[in-house]
C-alpha cells in the first residue's frame, strides 16, 4: 500500500495544513564514526526529519490539538532514546496546556541499534500517556501501516478512541520476524486493520481524508467534560405524562415487536456527533451491546446501550458485552462525562461458555462501577428489561421508562415455570410481579414516563425524538446539580424506600 510521510499526514489532517512544531534538536545517541551515526545521517538526508517522530500543535476543525506523528522513513519509525525524549516532552506539554492529543504511530518498534536502553523507553512513554489520561484529557490514536512491536504494545494501544488506516498491518510481532523464528508464515488476514476492528481491538477503519471529521466529531464529545457545567435548572422536555393502566402482558408483547425502535434508532433520530466504538478495545466484541459517544441537545455523553435487533438475531449479551459496557463506564469516569445507559434486553446468554467466562461476575462488576461513578448517570428503560443483563445498566441517578418498557428478574414465562410449573400463566405472573412502567414509577424504580402514542413501533421517529429531548433535559439537569447532592441522592435511591 502507498505510505505517506509524517509531514504530508499532518498537512492533510490539520486546518489549512498549518501547524507549529514543538521539536527541539535530539540528543546525540550514536558514537562518533560508528555505523549507527552514518545510518542516522542517511535517515535525516532521506526524510528531511531529524528523528522518527514529529510533534507539535495545530487546529483540527477549529479545535487546538497536539500531535505525535511517526515518520516511518526514518529507520522504520523506530523508537530510540532521543525519539522517546521527543514523544514524552510532547505528551507532557499537551498535558500541561490541557490539549487533546492525537498520536499517529507507524513503526517497527524498538530501535535495535540502541538495544535494551531503547526498549525500556516504551514504559516511560506509557507513563506519560497515562498521566495525560489521568488529567481527564482525550488521547486519540490513528494506527498507520505498519504499526508493530513495542509501539503497538505501549502508546499505540492506549487511546480513548483508536482508529486504523485501511489495510494497515497492525500486530505485536512483525510477520517477517515470525516467519524467521517459526519457519512458517503468520496466518494471513489476522494482523490487518479491518480484522482487528471486527474483533474489538480498534474502533474503526478510517481513511486519511476522513480522519479530520471523525476525530473532530469524537473530540466534540470527549472534550465536553472539561467545560464547566452550566447553572440553572432546565425545564422538562414535556409535561410529565400520567401512568396508565395498560396490562403488563400487553406492554410485554408490544416491547417484543420486531419493528420497535431501539438504541440505534434513538441515536439516528435523536442524537448528533455520534461516534460508535467497537468492542472492549482489548480483543472482545459483542453485537448485542453498543458503545458510542454522542450529544443529545447540548449534553455530551458516553452511551452504553443494549441493541435489541442484534440480541434477537442470535447475539444475546454475554460476558464480552458487559466488558464493553465497563469500557464505557471507564471512559465516562476518566473524561468526566455523563453516562447514558439504554436497557432493552430479553436477557443474557445462557451457555456453558458464558458461565466459564464469568457472566455473573461481569454483572457484579458493572453494578460496582456504575453505582460508584462520580459523574451524572441516566438510564433509559427502552423496552424489555430481563434479568441480570438489565440490572447491570439500571442503577443510575435517574431512570426514564418508556410506556411499554418493563423490568423483571426473569422472562415472565420463566417466572411462571418456577411458581406454577408451566409457562401458561406468564401474563398473570407479569401482572403480579409489578414489572410494567406504572408499577416501576409507583415503586420509585423509575422517575419519568416516556410516552408512546400508542406504541413506539407505530411512530419510531417521533418517539425517538421525544425520548432524545427528555434525555437532553435530564442530562442537563443532572450535570448542573451539585455533585455532592447528586451523589447523596443516588445513595438514598440505592437504599430503597423505608420500611412501611
């Protein structure tokens, strides 16, 4: 594939192609008269660069950003002592000036001419990146062809959002080294950007000319946590509708309609600046769980939503899906963003594999992380709410419930089997267990009813637009609230109502 240099990449990403260098002359690392000194001189002559990375700042769709971009033509973009000096200095300056950082590695890894001393610099670079992230600042990574070795195993794999160049070779061990060591070629199609996106290692495959818009859209949400919260109490999006007496079983049947809108329609019709992320970023993906960055009105948030269509077409939520949800919770925590959860699930997968991979433990860890998040949290019970998979995303500062949304420890058919030894009394069990929206409001489990006129499936766009307006209003109100008061209210909510 065609490889472009660092300067051309920067020129194509930043506004008007203009940027300001942060680079200073690198320290001397090669012995005078050595072969390595000659290699460095030849690399400088060939690329016009004095090291294997270029750092600096510029504007990305009007937003000031810092960058670290590899020059592969300079000794295969390898990282030596002077290279590490430059990367760390740039990361630390970006942190001090509170700038989002865009990294675009393209490297074979450690500079072999400098050996172990260069190898351990990967830990030093990682520490600088993690200090940047700990400061609540966004770190975006764009993996270019090729990115391998220690670079991928350090600063190349730490992005809040990670994209990759189409067709890029991305892997821990370069295929040439693998073949030399093992006497056979590495399996084809594995270390390719598109495969790694499908497996949840990277979030998206993005062409260079698409990158500015994709990065700017993500930063519009990721940087929102740095802005001070606006004061005031927003008005509700609509008057609070009265709960009705719809039988529980009618709501359950309506919630199971194949044409009922889900989280993807909610984002399509009601949100903007949407960036969908792929999987855990650690090699797991689950189509039943959608993770995204988005804005509802002016409120930016991380969205963790159960995708009803994927679940009902053979992809029920499993342990990997809950780990994707926890990635979203960590993003919200680290970048001081509100978290929106969308509950819409017929229940978690029931299988031997799910048990062996710790399904119950992942539900517990979701509950632990969600209930202790310091930022605002909001749940939308959009449709079905069955079992532990629903509970894992439920305990938030506020819960909005669709008119035909419902919540139950088991599918009503399963509850009927336990109590009556038959599924035939499922409707009776649902009514008795208090699963419907009216019951959830009365019990204080839900706070606000989202109207359906008469059914979300009959008016998908209108329903999603109304729901999005309610989300925007409640997120704005929660964000404007005093954090100590909000956390105290959450604690009271978790304790439940006092004894009668």
